[in-house]
C-alpha cells in the first residue's frame, strides 16, 4: 500500500479513516455502557458512604460485584469524591493516557515511524480492535496495567533499571494476572527488578489490609478461590484455556486434570521461548510472550483482557513490514480481532464449528505464543532491544577506506 506523500493527502486519509472508525463504533452492537466502571464506583460508594463491604456490593438487577484484590479498591477511593459521570470521564482520560504510554513505548515499531500520520493511523486501527473497544466501553483497567508493565520494560531498556519492577508490582497488587511478569524477570536474570516488584506488591497488599482488614481477610481466604464470582467459565467471552475446556464439557464441569496438563504444556513453551528471547537480548519479545501466556493460563480471560496481545501484534507488524509474506498474517489476525466473531456462538458453542469459532481468540493467542518472531536470531534485521543498557560498550569504528569519499559522496 502506497502512503499519501503530502500533508493534505495524509490529513484527508486520516479524516476518512477516523470517520469510518466513528461510524463503526457508533453502530456496533457490543457497546458496554461502562458496566465495569459502574461496578467499581458502586462498590467504593457503598464502602465509603453507606458502611457496606466491598465484596457485598452487586450492581442492581445483576449478580456482578467487585472481584479485584482490595488494593484495587484503595486505588479507586477518589471515586468517592465525585459523581458517576465524572468518574466515567476520568476513566476515559486515564485509558487515553495509558494508550499514549503504550504507543510511545512501542513507537519504534511499524507505522509509528511515519510521524504524526503514522500515529494517527495506528490510533484509528487500535480503536477498531475489540479488546481495546471493550476496555474503553466497559471502563476497564487493562490498558493501565499494560502501561505499568511495559513501563518497567522501558526502564530496563534505558539504563534506569533502579526503579524497574515498581510498575509490575503495582499491577500485580491491583489484579493478580500480571504477577507472572515477576517470574519473567527471574527467567530474564533480573533479580533486583523481581525483588522490587515482589516488595511493591506485598507493600500494596499490606496497605490494603490495614485500610480494609475485613475485606482483605474475605478476599484472600474466600473470594480469590471462587471463580464463580467473576463469571461463568463457559461464557463465550472467556477466551482462556479454561474457557475452551468449559465449553467442551458444558453443562458438566471441565476436567481439572485436562486443564492442568494443558496449562503445564503452555507454561513450558512460554518459559522456554521467553528465556531464549531474553537471552537473545529481546526483552520486548519476552514481555510479549508473557502477556500471551497470562491470557491463556488465567481461569477467566474476557475479551477485553486481550489488550495484552498488543505488544505481540506490534512485533508481528514490524516483522511483516520487513518480510512482506507475513503481512497477510497480520491482516487476517487484525480483521479477526476486530470482528467480534466469537459472539456468533453466544447461544450454542457445540459441534466442530463451535469448538473452532467460539475459541477463535484462544487460537490466535496460542498461535502467537508458538510462532511470534522473537529473538535476534529469528529476524533479518534486529529490533531495537529493550534490554540494551545505557552503559553498553560502543561499537568499534570501522576501518577507514583506502580512498576517502568526497564531500559530495558523503
């Protein structure tokens, strides 16, 4: 595809693309009315203003309530000072800021190299992705957690590793799934960052226990083990390994032995590939693989959790721009992730078509875990490594040519 060369042509291209995105998002049926943010707001409001308990709150007319660790509720306490509409506006702004941070960290990749035009195109393309759409329309926190985790990758890459681990620790205290990145830091031989992440997560959890001792006791002794509080495992939005097995077994309970065997296999593949990527000085690749593994291994991975695929999609796009035969793969995956295709099996996921179609995003995640091009040895031109330290030795200068080039040739 040839990009427009003039600013006027680029502005017109962005305007047309933004219009198409706006029309699509205005008419797509899967708008969530900030449901999850309403859960957060209602739980905090009941806790602070009505003397209720965090985990007793339910959205009126539903069975859904607060499911995150108590520290997440502590970070959301400012909601008690404002109305619901203000909380929604602030949530949108925070998600926009988190998106900007993620794009800035991934800036050397793909279309972001084309200045403001590339940035505008990427923002429009991101807005169409179902995980991103759902994160905004649910009022979810996934992009904020992704920004915190990738922030640590950036710190490690720029020689500011003294504070690396803080973001992962905070993310793990807000939601348990990002704790797998602490294991990654150990695999990548970053014990200091792993120790900081563990200490930050423990300190945040202790702060929540001091602030809300009853809620903390209930969460860590009961709620954390009860997946039914989060939702039905077989629900089609659950695009994890457990979701696949639950849909296969429905209406019976999925086999724990089968899940354990599959989970161990995925863990082994992830640990092997992530360690090799880190050893090849490709920390971004290792972080991307870890996000994929987290989505597969979590008991419940709603579609909006799949924003953890964004680093993998950025890496695959960059590889596709260098090796054109990969571009069709990028295009197919992008279309599928925009299509909401899994909802075609909302009512009935039985049969071969149900098994394949209702788990489409799981197959995408698993395929990326197995085949994502990571590590310097697997690409024609290495990515800028996120592990490169500012103290790395400078390359040796090349030997001078026998006949110096003229000024006009230089």
